[in-house]
């Protein structure tokens, strides 16, 4: 990202294929990952927060744009670096 903006005002595009691959490597269902996200949230903040199975499906299947906070939740559930789960937008080049 050109200005490296990772905040909740801007959506990020998650690497759904990588997230699905990591989930499957653990032999987890989507429901299990959703639980792991909630468990990680509870350990970090004392609040059990997670995402819906439908949102996880959108992330894995279509790289559905999400807030950076949501990406951090998913990454925490997988015990992985959230920045490594972002698809960087392609920069447009102008031809002169």
C-alpha cells in the first residue's frame, strides 16, 4: 500500500487462499477457526469476539475486503502475522 495505512478507516483485502490453506493445514473446519478467533480474542482482551462463518467464507472464497481489526482477529486465531495475510493492491502505472 502506498501510504501503508492499516487502520479501521480503510478496508484491506485479505489473502483468502492463504487463510484457507492455513486453516486446512490444521485440519480445522470454518466453525473451528471461528472458535479459535474468539478464543484468541478472549486471551488478548478478556472479551470473546469473533466473526461469522459467512464472513469467513467470503474472505476465503472471494477475498472479501474487511477492516484491519477483523484481519487481526483472523490472524490471531491462526497465530499468524496479519500483515502477511494482506494482498497488496496493484499500483497503476501511467504510460507517457
